[in-house]
C-alpha cells in the first residue's frame, strides 16, 4: 500500500478531492481551495512521484487509482467528487470509471492528450520528457514566478507552487519532478488513454462528468512557435468531439472557461465557482 501526500483544507459540505497536473503539486490548488471550503470539505493529493508523494514503479493508471483510493480511506473519505487539472483531470475520469461506487462525479479541467500518431505529438512528448527530472539552476523558482505573473498569477502563489513542485538540492539547485523513468511511463499511459480519441475514451464512464476546456491558448515559448498551430488544431478537434458528446450523453456537461491551460492558478475563483455550481445541480449524495 502506498499512501500519498495529502492536504486537508477543511470546510463542511460535499467532499471534493483535488488532483494536479504533470510536474505540478497539490499547492496549485491553494487559491481555488480557499473559495471551495465555503461550501465543501476539500482534500488535495500529490500524485505519485510529484510534490511530497513517494515514487511508484511502474507508474500506471491502475496503480495510481489504487493509491488514491487507499489514501482517501486513510482520510475517512468513502465517496467524493474528484476535480482534476490536466493530468489530474484524466486521472479523475479514470477514478470515476474504476470506482463508480466511490466517485459521486468527476471534473476534468483541460485534461486531454493526443494519440501517439497525432501530427506533432512526438515532438511535444519529447520536449516534456527532456525537462523531467532535470537539474535546474538556483534561480529556477524566480524564473517560474516571472513566467507565472505574466498570466496574472500572484507572485506569492506562483512561488509556493514552484517550490512545492520541485525538489531542492543541497547545493542550492533544484530537481524537477517527476523523475525521468516515471515521466516516460506517464506519457506512455497518456498515449494509451488517448489512442481512440476523446469520445471513445469517455465511453463507459457511468458517473456524471464535467469537462472543462480552456478558452484561450498558451503563447508558445521562444523557439516553439510551431506549438501554437499544434495546440489550436488539437483544441478545435477536442471541442468538436465534446460538442457532439454532450448532446449524445446527458451525463456529460461541457464548459469552456476564459483562461489558458493553468486555469486553477490563473482564475482560481472562476474555477471554484464553476465546480461549486456543478456540485449544486448533481443528484443528492448517496448514503
């Protein structure tokens, strides 16, 4: 059994469990959680190999889901609505598929991936893997803060999130997380989930789903101008699939939010409001 690092934000009401994205940590949720605790009990979890959670090998979706379930048991959580961003959004959906008796519903915040054969996919994956487990200079946190504030993310929140998502080294440098072996396994799992496309991936999930797509695209980093076309093309294809799916499946709700991919840090109050309103319209919690 592997217990994951978790933070109980407190609050009273329906149970929410918050999951973060690739190379991030539960600290990304601090601002949104501050709004959500007004009407919910809120618990956030570091995924394996991220933040302060232990590593697992191999890093597979079924193993991660078991670790989450055991961690929730340790915190007395028998049923919850899972809210995940990016990688965490895909994990939230898979948890609802694997444990329908434990998941009241799932919220996926911009958690989509491309099939391995998708044009440009390998190039994106290689870029992600190149930075996994990298040794970063002492001013790594300052660099991350400078990048975050351009999206309106407060500097103090950006700094806390950057520090929580990396490992400090004795010489003042930082190591990014997850480590390379886990990162490769994560990417393989994401390619496996996305191989059939969004519609086929979401088939078989019986619990209600809220799927949220970013309304704005991240600007490409210098030297990655090609990524703008890649992300816009992929986002449009996902949007088209979701529009069809939401009309065919009454248990799937689709929403687009005026934000870029890191929406839970960029517009935390809007994300919290969206989640709270979704919870209010769900059927009564099972007892």
